[in-house]
């Protein structure tokens, strides 16, 4: 009997990791760390895998909530192969080394004795066991192109989320299983939209991130772009500066390309963009892989043509944002001790400035709490600092790299799998999809997999 097990500790967007026991092989789909938790609580339930060896791990993309626990899984299962795309290979390698640095800091600052979970030498050794696979080719679990019949084969498909993101199609003795990871069907400035199978899938395992967010009537990415440019120009005309709290991987590169294009067209007058050091590292990888098959735009060079300046908080003391400059600083959630969090008060205390969010903001994060604070109010960004007056203009522009719930629902219905597992979503998001699918496709078996409990395929 083949089974699927949700290795997350709760049905939410957290430490994404799932197990497929096919009898012929035992597979793991992603191994992430929870972005809002620390220590052991941030990890997926890897102990459930200890009784039987894991044959292979598929890493869909390099975001921390999908990749942060990969070294721990590999240490527990030294014979498991790890399959991913070439861009994910380089991005995840850089991210995991940064995670070591973050955990070392948190060990001292937060008193978490088990940190770091892994070290730089361990990451360097483990990444040598990773195998990058071309999109669209069929592979065996031995890591060879599949030409002869084999009990289990797999194919990676472009997922359109960030550079190198991939959905995993697994063929087990004629039964086809598709795990989407995070997906986006719409073209972005740099990336093509997802290219997933359109028929023949028996079991679908799909993300539900935006299940509680209806698509606004008349929404278009072009309209969001134009409104952001208008806001930036208004701040510029008032003599202010703009802060864009942003994720270092994916969103930084996307917005750099978008803003540079606007600058080239004369739509915005800014001549200098600032980014964080980690954002610079990921941007260099994006440039190195400009010919990747999921890239839509190969020019400009994000580092050589745009020439963003790196803002390092460690070298600054009395920071003051420069008039008419744009700052794209991590993190997008303004998490405590990140660059955007450290400098936010310098922007918020002046009414001519703007703080503009371009991605998801958890309501409980500093970014979410700032968005909920009215102009003229006060906000405590860090527990050990005084409240900051919110005088600046604060707005949100939805440049999502996740498919909307309407688009995902349409894909599920068109694909028509016999069984659909709903994952990677908070409880209300999962419930929305379950309700809509029960109404629109009553013959489909729709499952919200309970954490830690194997479910029959």
C-alpha cells in the first residue's frame, strides 16, 4: 500500500516536508524550516522517517521554508539522493550557508543552545551529494536518464515561482503523482510562468498559500506596477526616500529588473538603488544563470547594468536615507534584526518618505503590524526599542509569486486528478479549497492530510 505523510507539525505555511512511501521506494518532498519558530519547533517531524531508509529527497526550490532542514535529513539518511534543478543547487547552497550564520547569531542573542543545527563544513560536504537535473527529462532514482522501464521515475517541471523552482512528477508503475511545490502560472519580469502537466495525473499534491485571498476585481500585474511607480514618483517629488522591505531571493531580483526597466523608459527618475548583502549574493547567481530555461528575460545584467549599491548595516552608525534614493532591503516581513527592520524607523519618522511592501506580510510580523498601524500612530518594531512614530506613507503592492486561489482551483479542475492533497496553507485556505472542490468536483477525493498520519494513496 502506498502512503502519503504530512511531516509538518501543523496544517499551515511552515516547515514544509512530505513523505511518499511507494513500497518500491521511500521519497521525501522538500525539507524546510518554519519561518516563525525557533529551535526544534522550527523543524518538520523528521523522526517519523527514522525506521526506514529514505531513497531520495526532491528539493523544489531554495526558499528556507522548503530547504532549511535538508542538511538534517541528509545526516539522518546518508544514502538518500537529493535531486533539484541547477539554479536551486546554487541558490540553496548560498542560503544554507547564510542560515548557519543566522543560527550562530541567534544562539548568542536568543540563547538557543542547539543552534546551529549544521555547520559550514557540513553544508559544503552535503551539497556534493546533490544532483542537478534538467527540466522535462525523465530520470531514475539512481540519477540516470530513464530509457528502460523502471518501477519509479521522475520528471521536474518549471514551477514559475523563483529561479529554478520545480514541480516533481513521479511515475510509479504507471501511476502518476504530481507535487507542485510553490507555483506561479503568470509570467513575471524575469521568469516564465509554470509549465505543468495538463492531464494524466492520478494524485495531485498542491499548495494553497493564497486560499484566503480572493483575487481583487480587475487585478492585473501591470496595474500594480503602474501604481507602485506612481507612489515612488510622488515620494520623489516630495523630496523623500522609499524603503521596499523585500525578500533577498527572488523578489529582490524581480523588482530590480522591473524598476530598472521603468527607469530606462523614463517612468521613474531614481538613479541609485540600494540592496542588502545577501540580496547581492543571490542577484549574482541570477546573473550567472541568465540562460536558465525558466528565465524569461536574459537582459539586463542585474549587477553590471543596474549596479545596485550594497547597504551593510554593520558599517553604518547614524543612518539617514538619502533623498530620492530607493532601498530594497531584506527582509520582506521586517523580521527582528534584519536590515529593513533596523533601518525602518529612519524612514517612518518623516512624512515625505514611503515604505512600500511588494510581497506577502504575515499579520503577526513587524511588517504586518506596520501595515495595520494608521498613519500618525506608533509602532514598536522591536521589543527592546521604543515605539516609532509612523509618519511616512505605508502601502502594499501585490507582486505575488504564488498563483492566486482562482487560478489554482481552475488548474485542479482542468487536471482532474482522482485524488488531491491540499498542503502549504493555513487552515482557512485549506478549508476554502476543500469546499470549492467538493462543490465543483464531488467525485474527486480531496484530502487535507493531518500532520504525522499516513494517508493511503
